[in-house]
C-alpha cells in the first residue's frame, strides 16, 4: 500500500507510552519486554469521520528474538 492510499485517514505519528509489552511466540507462549523511561512504542493514528484508531508500527525483530515473531513493534525515544 502506498503512502497516498493512507491520506484519506489523516495519518499522524504518535508515541505510545507503555512500561512493557508482550509478544507471543509461535507456540503462543508470552514473552515480556520492559522499556526504559525514555522509550515508547511508535504508533500511527488513523481517523475517519466516526472513528479514531491507533496502530502499532512494526518492523523487523531485534537479533535474538526472531524465534518469537517475524515482526516487531518499533521502539522510539
């Protein structure tokens, strides 16, 4: 999907403040990851006339975590 395709939803970059987040591996086992105070998850806010949703932006997993998931939340400072 191209960036232009998202324009009707008025995308806005947002920071999602969390202390920790969880990813499940292929066996559905949870793995928890702590963030430091200066970190947050990167998100995008999409809007329609009646609805607003925040989605977590994903990328490649960090080294050593590929066995958990093949996609990973982006961390920003």
